[in-house]
C-alpha cells in the first residue's frame, strides 16, 4: 500500500482510449478498474489519448471521452487536458519518439523494411494462419530484395517497417488471467511497427508511451491479451522495463455476446446527457466487477476501500437490460 510496485518504481497506471467514438460501458468499466487499482495503493493515474488511427477518429470524441470520465468521478494526475512531466499525452503529437525508436530498431537489425501489400501477405501465408488478426507474416522481406524495393520505390510506394520476431514462446504472468504463453513467431510473425504511411503502429506507440510515462501497471480489456507478448518483445528489444499486465474480461450484452452497437447500450456520454445519476452508473459498473450490490449508488472514491483484484469476476461481465437504450 505504499504506492510502489515490486521493482520499487512508483506505482503508475493509465487509461488510453482511442477517440474513435464515445466510451461504451465496457470501456468505462475498464477505466474505473484501472483507476481503482492504482488509487487503492496510492499510485498515480495517467490519461493518454491514442489518436494514431486518423481515418477512424470522430471529431469531438476525445473531448467527450474526457468529459464523461470526469462526470463518472474519475480523475487523472496527468493527461491531455491537465499536462504533466511526460507529455504531450496525445499520441499524434509524439511522432518524433516513435521515429527515433524505429531508427534504433532498424540500425540494430531488429526491424526491416517490408514492401509487401496486404494482398501479397495474404496470398503467401498458409491457410491455417488466417485468424482474426489477419494472416501470419510469411517473412517475405526478412531478406532484402533490393531490386523489388527499387521497383516499388519508383512507383512512389513506401515500405512498412516490421519487427523481426525471434522464435519461441513469450511467457508472462498476467495479474488477472494468470500465466500466459504465446508464440508470436508462430501466430503473428514479424509484425508492423510503422505503417507504410509513416505512422507508428499501435504495438510500438503503446510500448514507447507506457515506458516514457513510467507506467508500471497496464490494466486493460482482455481483447488486448494477445497483443501483450508482441509488446513484451518490443520492451525487451528496446531495453525498457516491462510493466505488470492485468487484463480484465470484457462486458457482454444480456445475450452473452460482446457488447456491440446492436445491443443498443447507451454510451457513457449519452447517460450523462440524459441526466442519469453518475453514482448509479458507477454502481452498475462496480456490480459488474463484484464490487457492489445491485442498485447501489457509489462514487469511484467510495469503491477504493472495497478494491480487491480477486473479486473481478474472471468471466465476461453481463450488462443488465436497464442500461440498454429504450429503443433497443
Ligand atoms: N487505445 C487502445 C484502445 O482504445 C487501448 C490501448 C491499451 O490500453 O493498451 O483499444
């Protein structure tokens, strides 16, 4: 309870939303849990806006996310609207940091230029590897082909940069999901750290930012569990300290399916606009995590003494119909 982690770095957690739309209650619950986990132990909380995917960004979403999180009762010590020693807290303003790391990886031979189009990767990959994450990269550009590169450059194309993934499994202990072992080289292969349009990929940006912002605990949705071994490989390649990872189950609709638009679940911003009591919303989010009884009204602060990571139900949390829009 002294605000330090096992490595005696000061405890720092974060929430890192993408401004692609309003937060649904699943995202809001993740934010609440990330906040509680560090606040219960006297740690600092950082808010970072992950806005690298410009085509998917919605105008005004970043501001609506911050407003609705504050309405819920969360606060942060550092963030886009409050500043802090490790800013800027908006990824699109941090490109120089990402470029420098890409350069270092290239210079060390830990990354390489890849001229393959998506179509070529799919065509070259073997069928069993066509998973949710796309096909495993077949390694085409691991050995440079200067002729092919020159040809593509002459066509005005630019290469993506891929991380050279070492063979063998990556093992880590997740604070909630327990021991994990994933073979990145088999499942994903060499992954992109900078896209052909010059923008850093999520996997690289998140590692560099969490390291630069001295984050010691990453608590996020378990949809990102499979990304974590890729990120651990990058921490190691760049000589950065690996944070503790905790992946919380996603919130599902009353039908047990992952919360989606078709459930008609209101977003946090909509609940705020329609005049709901934020303590009722916070209570419902806490109930989904085994931290409150049905119908309790609570602020995040009220939950601090109740925080117990063991109580986060390890199965997906099911949203009650009360929180679905009337029209659904
Ligand atoms: N920006 C990512 C998202 O909104 C989350 C990144 C993370 O927590 O590592 O899905």
